[in-house]
């Protein structure tokens, strides 16, 4: 078909296997779809846990869900964007259920099917390699590719005076951390906050807590370089969990009270328990860390019930991407949300190196720059 397009994509073909760079073919966008020429895509923890099949997305698949690029072609029914627009691609959602229509698209009743189903809602895919279908539409995009098919709903038009290659992580990881603070927990000025895990999500939460006016901001991690960066980005205290008792240090820093708010981003049940134990009376612990399906955590029921503590699950920072992503970009341009300090760039051909560096903790937020298709 003349409307098909050729691209290069990183394909995962087996559980735990490498990303393989392959030539692929994408069909033309359908009625409500948008084809985006990807400039760069952030790499997120979720990409790796799906590669390793912690979440059972069908293989072979093109992953990538923090894409940023330029609109190349739109379906006949699309009015939100036109070719040439700069966009960040966020998560997929139906736009019609009660949760979507009341401002909570991250909790869409079809969220799992649309983001982890390995294709469109009807089961079809847009991508082929060697004449055989590849699973795609991961988070409504599969943007570890020089071209991606998204929907009108999950592309976010952004201003053109910002380096587009920086913006992809706003579609998931950065928005998750910042949104957990600003949208989900709505941390008020003067409050106390602890980030358990100071990776890209935790550090984004620390920057957001400073924006919100939190007066005590505590970063917990086991890597000294991350804790040092946390101080530069707004933390008032740090805890090295490898050598210090996080709960004890946090209680000391807060006059024996504990923190009003905590965010757990490691996916480690033991750390989650610490985050709950570190809360003050009526404190809230937000949970964004993603462990394997079926992971269970333990806590003292009376320590939760008697002080009125809360544990809150959070997806995508409970954001409305069309609103929140442009807000974060404006804050970045004002120098108030310097998320660029978290990133390191890699070429598409270096994607496995980027994954290893991320898993080792050497790189906070890899961004994969896309070469043009051959």
C-alpha cells in the first residue's frame, strides 16, 4: 500500500531478550490515529519489566512509551493536531468511561487493555517485520521506533521553542513523580515529604514538592550520587538506606513525628513498609513502584489504623496529559522544574546499553534518540 511507511524499531522477541533493531513497516493511521516521526523516546522501568514479562504483554513487541516527535500524517477524523505539530505521546485511554470523563484518564476502565494489550482494542496491530505482524500500541504508541502510530487522544501538542528530544519522559515517568505530588496527594505548602527511591520518578517528586512549598523534603536512596543530586533539586535531608535506618532518620528530622507524605517508587515491599512506618498521624503514602504481578506487602495493621494513615495507589500521576504536560514544560522553561538534569542521551543502536545503565542505576533517565529510517 502506498500509505505504508518504513521505519526502524527496537523489537523484543523473547522474555528477557535484547532489544533488536529491525526494519519494520507501519500501516497508515486509521480514522482517529496519528503517525508521529519520533525524535526521541525516554526509557522507563516499565519497558524493562515488560521485556522481562513481569507484565504479560504479548511478544514479539515494539515497546517504548515516552515518545516525542513531529506529526507526519493524521487520520481523516483527527482535528486536534496537524502535520508539523510537535507532540509528546502519553498513555492510552478510552475517553468515554466515567473515570475518563471526570478527569481521571489514568484510571480508565480500559487502561490495561489499551496500554498492555499488544495492539489496538480490536486486537489489530499497525506494525509488521518480514511480512509478519508485530505487537505494538504499547501505551498507545510503541515509540522505540523512528515512526509510531498513536491516537488523537494521547498525543499532546507542545510549544516549539523547547528542545523536543528532551520532552518524551514527560509522557510517563516525570509526570508520574510530579503528578503524584501535585495531582494525587496534593501536598500543601508547609508539609513534610519523603521520597523512598531517588530515581527519575522520585527526583521528579522532590522537584514538585519544592514547587508545592513543602518545607522538609527527604530523599532516600542507596546511591550517593542520587542523594547528592536530590539535594541540588530541592531535598533538605538525605538518607542512605544502605547504611542508615530510614524510619529513624526521618523521625529525627521531623521532631519524632514522621512525614505528612511519602512516595514509594522502588517497587520493593520492604521499602514500602518503611514508607508507611515513616508517616505521621493522618499521613499518606503514595505507591508508584511497579513490582511483578502478585507481589504482596506486609505492614502492621494497627500502625495503619490507629494513626489514620493512608496508602494510595497512583498511576501516571493522576494527570490529564493535555493539561499537565504543557504546565510542566512551562515550569521547565522558567527554570523551576529542571528535569533535564536527570537525562542522558543514547542512539537507537545503543538501546541495550541504555537499559543496562538504567538497571544498574548509573543513568537516571535514558533518552533514546532516533536515527532516520534507512
